[in-house]
């Protein structure tokens, strides 16, 4: 028998007082219990803010991301421990894979993104410098800093692992401590994974806490620096959003609610086409995966008028081959719902929808494999048909959170769009078509009402992750009924836990604050060429102004011969003048960049290891044969790089490059990135 515990104030705590029974969804037997009574939620929030927050913020984005990766590796190594616990929730092996390994995959994804898209600092500089004055002595920048509160994560029962990890990943990379509140149903699985995270010791004390049981007055204690993220029903979310403390303190509240997602069959995807078969497969998969208990599951199937019978026949045939039963029984493709109460709730909602629709597949007398149907929380897939979906709104208003789907016809694409929009806001919609014109019309018509749209055809089917799979690099959320929130979405998920601050001041002052050189700031010049300095010796602002070089016609023609770029503007004086842009033959832009490198590069062996890339290149003025160029090269930013053990310690240096002509007019501006060794360096060479 499992006694699910809480993790509060750095200790594992067994709740006191009333306990909630945890029931095996397959057998109907009690497997344990849980309680949060006895926990001091105010103290837990204060502990997160005062103990976990400062320790997390002492780490850089990269350091937090590296720890996230190590936790993901540890969880993946122990994944088989979690599957038996998942089966008790009714999830099959495939369902559990999405929950367990999909959740761990989100940790891996954010570990990578945290190192790739954020600097190795405790703050993040966002966007370009904004000029605020004519003379350039007053400028603006935006920076992002971690909020100094706690992330309160309230999760639903359907994904005990993924639901927790997809919220934790961006918050921990951002440097915000978290209190996880899973649904009590399935909390035995959440607790097991959470316990494994704590056992890694990767995150500092106070960074993570867990509540298994009733949330009671938790949200009464949130403050202005806290963030609340909720996943669950729209009605519950609306009540929580209106909590007194959330409203009074303007607490950030992200809501991801169940929605009436749709799948539209394009008029070109007729029976016999690959797209028709893909459509049927996708609809059935979304009805049966997790027994339809997904906030992204397809609830409304919108098909061209005249194809209803073909669609119903094909979907019903595929549903009939779906074996229902115990997740551990061979051949079972759909397990039970999460609980007996869910069976009642789904049945009641389906009955209400049937006031406007007829049941065309499903019945109350169905067989299950490897279990006693009367004891487990089993429910048969149910396909409904609504003949008049524009006037009967029940299928657009009522959600049966299980394997229930309503087929509805449309006569025109405008009508299909109208039906999709009747859901009043969805997490995801999908369209199956091979016609680009159909895709554009439908997508642009329904986009304001959806957080994500999948356009599926034969060319993407093999690698498509499907209608119901949120991905960490894309936004998960939706407008209206879906809650109006956004989770994940790559770097957006991290910035949700950061405060954006607009800085104003002189270029030198903003450079000192951000440690990123801003044009107009003080330049550091000495006799040592910056390519002779190690990563640690380089300073932001280190600058050289190079000698000049004249660009000749022979240079232009030699570069054309070498590169094969014989574009008329470089090779024909008359044609170059005729295009209205140039005064005559011009030098290749890429030759100007190459010649600039020849001016600033120090050729001898030294700390610079490799060219890492070039960014934001703009050619601002033509360079003509006879013009003279010189370069300003400045260290813009330094980022220490994580390197495998046994390799040369190094960092990435971003250099601001500006190429000028003989009139001191900028002809090219860009940034280059170099890998630069850390540590000692040979005797410096002098700038000649």
C-alpha cells in the first residue's frame, strides 16, 4: 500500500487528518492514499522565495540548464521504475511513454534551449539597442531578470509526469523555484518521479516542493512576484483566476484549459486518397490515446457534406479493432479512464451531447481484456453524429473528457471555418488536405481561435507528431475557452518567469550593466592585438582600428574569377549604372567582408581557435573600385562555453564589426563569433 508524501521545507512529510484514497483504474482496488493536511502553505511559499529563489538565481542560465540536463539523464536511466505506476492510472505502454519519456524529453529540450538561446549570465539581454537621442549619448536596452517569487503549478490528472515536467523545465531554467500541485488522482506516479528528481541533488534546497492532496488556501498566499500555472477544466481555471490574492496582486496566471478541439477534412481528401486514410487514423488515435483524456484530443470531426457516411463507416471500423482492457494485457490499445468518477462524468456529458446528436458507434455492453469491466473505470469509444451543427450548439459547448467525438458536416469552406470557430477557443485544430489553397483559407480563417494548427498531408505524415502532441519548441495554449495562456513555446516559456525591464542611459553605462558592448560606449585600446588575448583576458569593449586598404578593379575581377560570382553589377559598368542603384561597377559584398577580415585578423597561432559564425550582416553603402576601407573590431560579448572533459576550455566571443570607407561612412556592419581558448597565452604580439 502506497503512502504518498509531500515534500515541504526541505523534508518529506506525510499529511495528517483526512486522507484521499488512491484507486487502481484497472482493478478498482485501493493502492494507497494521500493527504496535504498539516502543511503550512504560507511557509512553503516563503521558503521557496527566501531559500530556493536566491540559490537558483546565483546560478547562470547555462548552469541551470546543465543541471536540468543531468536530471533528465537520471530520470531516463530510471524510467522503467515509473511504468508500473503509470499502468495503475489506466495508461497503456504507449500512453505512458508519452507521459513519462515525453516529459523527460521536455527537460532535455529546455536544457538545450537554455544554453543555446540565453547567455551564460544571471540576466538576459533582449533585442537591439534602441537609439533615444540624436547624438547617440542616450540609448535604451531591454533586459530580463528572474522574478523573485515562486512558481505554483497546478496540474491535471491526465498526465501526472509530463504535466509536471513541462512546467518545471522553463521555470527552473529561468531561475524561479516551484511548488508542484498535481491532481491527487495519479499523484503516486508524480511523487515517484519528483522523488527521483530530489534524489539527484542537482537543484538547491528550496527550489522544489510538492503538495499531494487538497490545495486548500494555497492561492490565498501568492504575491506579486509569484507565477501561477494551471492546467485543468475551464470552469475551475476561471474560479482560480478570480482568486482574491491573484487579482489584488496582479499575479501572473497562465491557464491551459480543456477545449473542444476539431479536425477538419478538406474537400479534396475523398475516400481512396492517402489524406482520407490519414484523417481517419488521426481521429481514432485521438479518441483512444489516454482513452481520450487529453486536453488536446479531437472532440469535433468536421467533414464535407456527403462524406459523413463514409467517414463514420471508416472511423467505426477502426474503432471496432481497438482492444480495450488492462494496460498490461497483450494487444490492448486502450485502457480505462482515470477513475470511476470520470466514467460518470464522461457518460453524463455524452448524454447531454446526444440531445443534439445520434450515437453511431459505441454501446454500454462491451468486452475488456485482462480485467473485470465492472470493477475498473472502463468506457467504450463513442462516436456521435450531429446533422445540423450550425444550430445545435451542444457539441460545441459540452466536452466529454474521454473517448467521445462528434461528426458534423459542412457545405462550404466558409461553413467549415464557422464550425471550427464555434468552439470559442481551442488548444489545437487540425486540417487534413493536400490542397494549398484550402489550407491557406482554412488556416487564416480559424487561426484567431486556436493556439496551434496542424496541416496534415501525405508529405508530412511519416514524421508528423500528430494532432494531440504539444512540443516544447512550440506554444501550448489557446485563446478563449482554452484559457488564453501559453506554455512552453521555446524561449517564450522561460521569459514567462522573467521580468522585462527597459534600461535607459549612456552607451557606456548600459555596456557596464549588461556586459554587452553598445555602439558609442567607451572603447578599450592597447598595443596588444585582441586575437593574442585569451577568453579570460579579453574585456568587453576591447577595440582595434585597422590600417586601410584600397579596393581595386583587379581585386573585383580576381574575386569574381575565384568565386564564380559574375553578377552584372560587378562586371559590367554600363549595366551597373542602368539599374538605378549603383554609379558603376561595385565590389562584391562578400569580398568586402573578406578584405575586412584580412585587415583585422592576426595570422599567428594563438588563443583564437576557430571562426564560429557571422550574424546580422548588412551592406549599408556600395564600395567602388578606388575606394579605401578600414575596420573597427570590438569585443561585444563573451559567453563561456560548456565543453566535454578532455577538450580545450573555451568560450564564444562576439565581435562587433564595422567597415568604413575613406569618408568614414559605414559600408558594412555585422557580428562575428569566434571560439577562443581560456587560460594562459604566449607572449603577446604588438599591434603594428
